[in-house]
């Protein structure tokens, strides 16, 4: 039985940035979520989750297990 190319490609693809951000937010503890909300409210539009230290560490751990 031959595996369709689409299935093989989906296994080789990295998760999208949006999906990784959502997964990171779900992985936060209650304290971390509170810190995230405070940072977001205080920094406003200048806060970028994708550039935060915590997210970058999370992303690195997912990409290089």
C-alpha cells in the first residue's frame, strides 16, 4: 500500500506560527497567563508575543527536541 503524498508532506511540515502561538498560550500556568495579560495591557500594541523570551524558548524546545 502506497501512502499518499499529501499525508507524507503533512508529517514533514512544521506547525504554523499561529498554531504554535496558540499552543504556547495553552501551555502557560495560571501565573504565567496573569503575567502575559499584564504585559499585554501595559505595553499595548508594542507587546509582541512572538518575540517574548518565553515563547522563543518554547519554540526552540518544540523545533529541537
